[in-house]
C-alpha cells in the first residue's frame, strides 16, 4: 500500500530538548516536504526536498532543519524547540509527472513544546 | 509567505444543501488542488485541476479551474454528514525547475442536524 508514515504521532517535550520527527514514503517520490498547520493559518511549508541531498527552505524554516540522505526518508529536526513550535506537522510526498503533481500526506504529528 | 484567499472561512449548512467555496489569488497557477482534512488526519486529495477552464467531478464534488488561472471553486451537492471537515485549496506554481504549492487557509464545513 502506497503511504507516507510519520513518527511519532504525538509528542510533548520541553523547551530546548532536541527532537526529530521521522517521515518515510514507499512510493519512490523525489519531492518531499514538511508543513505545519496552525488554526486560521492553513498549511505553511517549512522545508522541501527536490531529491536526495537537495533541500530548500519553505515559507517558515526558522528553527527547523531537515536532511535527505536517501529518497524514502525526510526527517524534520528541531535542534532547540520553543513553545511557538507547538503545532501540527505534516510530511508530504509528491508524485510528479509531466503536467501533473499529486501530494500525499502523512497522518500528522502533534507536537507540544512546554 | 503567500497564501490564497479562500472563502468562506466556515459554513453552517443543513444536510442536503449544496455547498460552494472558492479560492482566489493574484498569481497564476498551473494546477489547482482541492483537499479535505478530517479531524486527526492529514489532508486527502479530492480533485486536481490541470487546465484553465477545466471542470472536474468526483461523485457529488465538482471543481473548476478558472479561465484566468487565478481562481478555482469547489461545489458539493446534496451534503451529507460525512462531508464535515476542513476543505483546502492549493495552487501549484512552476518556477524554473522548482515548484511551489500555495495553500488557502481552509473552509470549515459544519452540518447542522
């Protein structure tokens, strides 16, 4: 079954304690991205990756890092989380063909930073 | 970052009513996407539109890609309780070898019993 998986689904942590949210897709997609979702603001892109070892900033990259060492995995790293990073995070993987693009989303990770 | 103007922000409707929502932008898009998000889940793609003027249906859902490529609408006919959720539009802009997906803020659909 084609899917995007994220772990953990829920996480409560404290300010300054480094954490990593994993994302994995089994569809061999080249393009992956991370979003955060906050009430009234919709989805905002944090980082994206066009392919292995190719990453770039989205709209709200401050306080986040990513890596793309292999095609299937795209972890999101918070080196020193702060309360304003409390949010719902989604990883997405994109199927791209000529003229069409379809994004598949993971189930989400709800992060609370105390 | 840029966002699409999606309206309405929320809708309270009776079961059986038709629903209409839309997104507008000052930018041109190559693709319009409509997603639905249920509580505790990630967005799920409903309809994808790839050509200006395109009208596409998916069951009771119909969406259109505006002629100007700056807007799109989604209609739901004869709403049922499982239609509740948040609907998002997203516009895809290709820039050189890159592309950017811009999201609307969402339309929350609530069905009155």
